[in-house]
């Protein structure tokens, strides 16, 4: 196996899983603190409506929530969501959309697609089973992703290779299905039949997996296949608008 950057110490700013210097925020739903990478910031838009603030830069006070649809729905069902937000914003004159959870889930799906597009353009995301296997053989992969409708024989073969390579390196190489079908991924990434992907940069893998984890958390009890339908529609609708 070729020597590569992953066999040398990572820089403090690019070390996957390092909690050093990572800022924590308190979830207004659970009362527990967690790294902000696993949370979602809510803020008030210019129209006074509550929305997800992905830039984390909207003015005024923000409200941080855990990416957990079941927790969100439970708090909302008990009528405690508005009060929790009012305390966080220190204001009562805001609009709380009835479909806020669905809006968050939709924007999470679009955020992941946008993130994958950025990584592809920067050269840190490889597409295609052959390229993924080649990069794995060289020990240059930090995470493997498959479309939701990837055939088990193809994804199982790549996952088995990821496990074997990870064992030889003494670390885990995550291998995950994303809740989007190949049509959505192909539309977002501008390439036909996108099924298998690999992230070949540690920082890129950290960013993508964080977005994927938040998206998975907000899909609630939906299966991967059910979630893929909604996420696919988001991607295809965005493609048609452009």
C-alpha cells in the first residue's frame, strides 16, 4: 500500500474527530450541551419568521437544537416549542411555521447535496465504483458513500474493501448510504449515474458526514428508501429551477 498523508499526523485544524477547541452549544429542546457540528441554529429572519440559520451568522440571538426529529416533534406536540424559542430569542413577536420541521429536513437535504457539489469541485470527492476501489487500494479514502438505491452487491463489495483497508490502517473508514437516489445525486453533481462516492480528504469527510448525520437525525423514523424520495424531489426541483 502506498504511503500517503493519512499515515502522518494530521494538523490540529484538520484532525477528524478531534474535540480540541470545538465550541459547544446548549440545545433548547433537551437542555444538554453538545458540539455545534451536531446542532442546528435557528434564528429570526427579516420577516420575523423562525428558520434554520446554516451560515450561523444571522443577527440577533439564536436557538440551537439537536438534529433529532423525534425530540423536535415531542417538544412541539407538548406545546413547549414556542416557549423554548421565546426564552432563547428573548422575544415573543415571531412567527413559528407549522411545517418548520419539514422545512429543516428539506434544507438539510439540499445542504448535503450542495456540500457534495463543493467537494466534487474541489477534487476531494471521487465518483464511480472503479475510482473508489482504486483510491481505497491506495489507502487514500476517508469515507465511502452510496446512493440510497445502490445495488447491494456493488456496495457490499466496496464496504468490505473499506473495512479491510481500515483494519490495515488501524482505523475506521465510514461507509454510508445517503438518503438520496442516484437521480438526485446525478442531478446535483452533474454526472450520469452517480452511485458510489469516496471522500479523499479528512476535512471533507468530516464536513460531509456531519451534514449526513444531521440529515439522518431529521428523517426520524423514515426508512432510507422513504427519505430518498423526498431528498430526490428536492434535488430535481432545484435542478429545474436552474
